[in-house]
C-alpha cells in the first residue's frame, strides 16, 4: 500500500514514500510543487496511479510552509483520486523517538518567545499523546516539565532550554537531527490513519496554526 508523506512545517521540506513497512523514498527537496514531488515518486519506482494515499503534516508550523504542503497534498489527492489524511507536526517529530520507552516532550518554535509544546509517551514503537498541543512560554514549559516524574526526552527546538540550563537533571536532549517532522514519519503515521478510516476532505482541509498569521495591511 504505497503512501506518500509530505512535510514542510519547518525549514526542511521532506517527503517520504512507504509501501506498508518498506521504505521506498526518504529525501529532502527544494519545494513542494506537485510536479517536483511526483518526479521523486517516479524515481523511487512508483507511478502516480499506484499511490494509495497521501499524508501531510498539517501543523503547527511555518505559515507559508504549511500552506504550500497542504495545497500540494490536496492537489495530488484530488488529481489521483486517492485518500488524504493529515498528521500533527508535533506527533511527527515525536515519532523520531518512537522506539524508546518513556516520556518525550516536543517543543517547536512558535511566535515571539512562545513554543508549540506537547507531551507523548512511547512504548514498543507506538506513541500515546499525553497532552493537547499547547502554545506556551519557555518558563511555562519548564514548570510543566517539573510536574513530570522520571526521565523526559526533550526533542525539537530545545537549544534554548539546553543553553540556559532551565530544566532539571532528568532531561535528556535529543540530537538536533530528530527535531524535524520528516516526511517518512508523516507517511508512517498517515498509513495508520488511512487504514483506520481517518480521512480528510481535500476541499476542506486547512493548515492548523497555533497563532494567526502575522499579516499586516497597509493603506493604499
């Protein structure tokens, strides 16, 4: 069951293609135009008509990045008449550490001095969400983490927490390579959702922003 995953919620534009448990494609690309994505899909040995679903990281994340990838996913779903599903960005980042057993805290830059934040637990390769997505200031996140017992794996945009030593000794900082919501994880999570029937309407799907886009109107 070939499933395509697309993510441009951060500065890294990533696509992944799986066929059930087999990885067919995992790469970063310069943009999320449908034609460019299909070029890589064909290079992986899959024709567009063989795709059986497309999954997209729908937010939170970059305003322009999310808009581009969601548009591309909707276009492909409609053109190829295949199922479309959406994947939470923080969950896709957490999935980088899904093979551990324990608690993970995902932080992603939001706006000004705020972060997008969520807690997950992992066991046997499966994630369980412990909180909803929250938009929080750094000191609020530190206070929240102090409520959690045991080891916490902090993943995402965690450099500020590490540099300022704001968190206790029970925090393990994940390598920076794990801070990206990779397209391959979007595809893996999307496959589960498609099999469970959790699909999106291509005409209605929109990015999920933690803040309203900062767009100013100027007088003519």
